[in-house]
C-alpha cells in the first residue's frame, strides 16, 4: 500500500469523507467495460451453462453487474474466504469461511474476483476449485493491481489494470467501509 495522500478533498464524491481521493475509474467507465466483458463471456460460453463463482465479499458488486451483461442462462454461487491474518496474507493461505453450495464436477466455472493484487488468494482458490473436477475453469477479475503479483495467474478476463495505489469503492473496502461507492477512488488515509 502506498502512503496515504494528504491535501484538500478530491471530488466530486457521493459522500463526504476526507479519506476519498482521486477517482481512478468512474461508474460510467466501469459500466462500459463490464458490458464489454459480458459480451465477450456471452460469446465464449454460448452453448454452455456457466457457473459464476463470486468470491465474497468484495466481488458482490461486480458480479451483480457482470451477471446482467451476460446474455445466456447462467448460475451463480458464492464463497467467502478470509486470510489467516494480515501477517500471513502473503503466504496465500486462506480459510474458506463459506463454501459453495453447488457441486463443481463437470461444470464450466467462471471465478469472479474484484481485484487481484499479489495473486496468492487466486492461486489458492484455483487449486482448491480445480480439485473439485470442473469441466473448465476461467477467471474474470475487474481490477489487477500492477506490479505486485507474486504468482503468474492466468486471467481469461480482466477489466482494468490499475496503478499500485490503495483503492476503494465498487466492492473494495477499507475496514469494511466504502464498498457502496459506485466508482473506484484512491484512499487518502484517515487524515
Ligand atoms: C481481496 C480481493 C481478493 C484478494 C486479492 O479480498 O477480493 O480476494 O484481496 O488479494 P491478493 O491477490 O493479494 O491475494 P480481501 O481479502 O480484501 O477481502 P474482501 O473481499 O472480503 O474485502
């Protein structure tokens, strides 16, 4: 994470909080890119029934919009993971807090993530889900933070590559706050 940026408020923002910095991706830019991703997924999965797997919590906003841009029958399931604490996050060892309800055997799985940073969460999830014998598995990530990957994960669909600043909004949180911002902006710290 970069040091919080100081200075006057950067706007316009939908809520008044000095922690909110420069807007990195506007809601219009996000919507337009998700429409493109949905069109590509629609094309690629025609004739198959994709199972979208949402990795909670952050991806709940993205998957809600992405699912509605896929013009095919789909199914959706949810799993929640947590790292074993900040100090071990870089190990990529995550705990499954809520597992999927649907059996993945023979399914065409599309794993939906809000952001890939080190890539270690995704690496763990991919191994875990592949062990359940899906017919195929691809990843759709809205954001990839540049320059921080510790593992080379294959990402079939990527919304945006973003600079290595700490960002929030559109599902991304700081201490569970700001997930409801309709855009993504930089975090300026608590001042
Ligand atoms: C975020 C994101 C990914 C993970 C990516 O989740 O949703 O799951 O971090 O980081 P990595 O590539 O370095 O492993 P987070 O742990 O913030 O949980 P949340 O989605 O519940 O906010």
